[in-house]
C-alpha cells in the first residue's frame, strides 16, 4: 500500500510541476528542459520504490500510475471545468495583427519565437496574422489575415 500512496503523491506533484513549468512540445524543448525530465525521472524512481527492487513493487507502481492517468483522462473527458484546470486554456498571442505582450510574457514566449512560428506557417510579418493562439498542447496556431 505504501507504493500506491507514494505513486499517488509523486504523480500529483509532477503533474503540478509540469503545469507550472509551462507548455512546450517535445520538439521545442531546450536542453535544460530535457535535463529536467531526466533528473525528474531518476528522482521519481528513487521516491517511488526506495529500497524495493522487486518486480512486484515495480508492477504495483506502474499499474498505479497507469490507473491514475486513465482516471485523470476520464475526468478531463467528462468535465469541462476539470479539463480547464488540468490542461489549461488556450492563450491568444496575436489578435488582428497586434501582438499581445502581456500574454507573451505570461506564456514565456519571446517575440522572436512567435515570429519563427509565423514564418513556419508561411506568414512573413506578424501584422499579417489575424490570430495566433498558444494551444494547450504547446503548439502555436497561426491564422493569417484574409487578403
């Protein structure tokens, strides 16, 4: 039972930590983000199993984390409010060609990164963007203005 309790606590802690750290796609991760994930994985393993190196202990831990993930997914599917809390809300970064600096700071995205996303969407200037939205997945959706 101790393994299940530790799995619950560590899952919740890591979930909150990753929500606070911010949204980034795996492809957009900086080296420091990758290092954080590696260190987190090692620290979690030590906290989960401590001195229990048995296969049974590993299976209990794995199945507990999988059950938590399934439960979290189901709750997010059934409740819009829970989904909003767990996954966050999309953040508008550009509205009608106007960069929303406050939202950029809140999302910790540099204007250069936003301009790069626009170029990848075949938009040459930020003023030509009708909407740019940071989605809950970490991707930036770019909708160009109509010509």
